[in-house]
């Protein structure tokens, strides 16, 4: 059995408003303690998020998908690191197994809806295609011990049309790397490590229940505005069911 441990955490964020990543970091410190290493991957002007261990700044593209992969590729990761989106909260302690060389830990989508190929701009490649066919891996959870997969994705993305550099490019290039065998994907249960919640009400319904996940991802137009209320509920509840 591979040894299990709490991985390092890293998140990408650019912009002057750092309220969302601040909530993520507060939840991580509350649940995992002061010992966990948390890296903020960002540009040269974004404020430092309170509670992070390190801030890794670099000049980034103004195309958001390219910028994310640039930040990941330059993170210098050499030990197991969990890359999370900023609009997430950690609810309870967890460990992850050590990865073998070439492995990347991913969560697979549970839904398989047809892609709206006209949103947010036209993607003719997606006509009649589903999420599982084109983007099966949810990029808000990527667990890696090397920056090499991100470097390969970045090389691919820089050769793709601008629309992929603005939207979807991280997920599309990851699938191609996996399909071609350059990345060996290790799947983690999305219901545990990347559970979607769309409101504070939904968050409270699962808090402390048998379905209590380790990590939740706030998705939807209004959900991110309710992250503060959800974090307050978590802090009041504690880290055990």
C-alpha cells in the first residue's frame, strides 16, 4: 500500500479581490492545521492571501487558461501537491496516497450533459458532444508530484485557437494527455473530494452527515456569494461529523 499523507495545497488566483481564496485558506487552516503547506500561485500584483505559506509570483498571460497552466507549470512542485480552485472549502481532514511516477490524481464528472457549444463563445468542435466525451476530468482537483504534466498541457494549449486559451483549455488538454498515455490518471471519488454544492442551504444539508465530503466546490451564479455563510457554519460545527 502506498504511504498516505496530507498533501501540500496550491491554488491559482489573480485579481485584487481575494475574498474567495481567503475563505479556502481559512477552511484549510481550520481543518488541517498550521502545518499544512499552502502555496498561492499568482501574478505580480495580486495581494497576498492571509494564511498562505508561500506566494509564488510570475508574469502571466492575460488569457486565463494559459495563465493557470503557466502558474502550475512554474510552481516547482516536487512533492505530492493538491491543486484546488479558489471557490472551494475543506470540510474535514483527509490524506491522499503517494503517487507513482507519471500518475496524476483526478476526479471524474458525474454528469454527462451535452455541451452548449455556443457558450460563452462558439466551439464548433463541441457540437453534439457531451462533457464526458470532451472534458471528463474536473480541473478544480488535480493531484500531482511533478510540474511536467502542466508543462505539457501548456505547450499544447499555446498551439490551440484563442477560444481554448480563454475557456476550457485546461480540461481539454488534460484529456488529450491522458488519452495519449502521457499522463496516467488515478481517479478519486468526486463525491468525497470534489463535491459540487450550489447554495448555503445545500451545504448545511450535508454538513456532518454520512455524506460529508472532504472538499466541496461552490458552483453556480449565486453559490460563491454564500461561501462565507457556509464557512461560518463549518467553523461552528467542527471537523468531525
